[in-house]
C-alpha cells in the first residue's frame, strides 16, 4: 500500500506550457517535501511545506500544502526543458525520523 | 564540502555473492538512511539510523544488514545476493528530524545481480 499517491505518473509537454502535479494521501503529515531527481543522480530537495494551506514559490514553481495537511500540489508556469526530471513528494508522519515517498511524476519538457 | 558520498557507482554481482555498499557523509548529520529505487515504485526504506550505534529496520530490510559505528559512515551489507536485489541504492542523511530539514542524498549505486 502506497501512503502517498502521485499523479500523473508521466507528463510530456511542450516548452512554455503550464502543468500541475498532485500528491495525495488519506494520512495527515507534519510536513511535506518535494524533490527533483535527474538521471544518474540522487533526489534534491526543492521545498518543505509545514502549515496547512501554506503556499511557497520558487521562481516558476509554486507549491501548496492542503488545508488538512493530507495533500500537496506542484505547479510549474511556462515549463522549460531544464525542468525535465522525476518529481517526488515525501511526507513526514508520526514516525518523525523518516520520510515516506510517492512513486514520482516523470516530467519531460520538449523544446 | 563533499556531502554524501556513495561507492561504488556501479556493480555487477553473481547470485549468492556478498558485497558492502559504502556511504559516508561529512556534514555531521545524525540521521542516515538507505533506500532502494525501482522503476515506477518510488523509494523504499531499507534501514535507517538516528545516531552512532543505533539502527532500525525500514519497509524492506530482508537480505540486508547495516552498522553505524561512527557518525560519518553507514555501510549497507548484502549477503547472498539475489536477482530481486537488482536496484539503484541511495544513501541519505539529515541534520536533525527530516520533517524539518529534509534529506541530502548521495548519487546512488546501481547494482545488478545476475
């Protein structure tokens, strides 16, 4: 059973388009994080959201934590080929010493 | 500042062989983790440690062992390798509770068991 469900699993778009990736759960998380992974490398932390309803912006990326702290979304405006990668959401639950990961969304942005 | 260093980068093992995946970090992080990543399956926790001398099982510990004798090193031992252990293995560390600080990952070890 996957604690965090990500959708879509694959996303292929043209440069300049907007997109949203979703991360959903039936569990409440104390925080939720987004990572990006490029081929042959480990995931890199993009953002941590902690408060229900919180919105954080990182240049063209906007991250939102659901009011009930069970879900999150990542929105990319005007996607660029450099945004290509595997996007992973991760939640911190009752066992605070570890994170639970979703299966990831593979994003490909074509020039 | 090297961060989290994993060796080797690639390895091919025969069924039944054993090996140790090395992981070292130079950030004085207390928390360290071993994950495996299979295509379309996300990251599954194998073992983790909250400090030197303390280790605990994750979701998929069978066939693996770990030790944490120093803050810096967290090796993962595979005994009697099986094809099901073919995967990409990532070591990660966190300064304190990852809920607040997140993970720093190494660049991975790609293991094939034939």
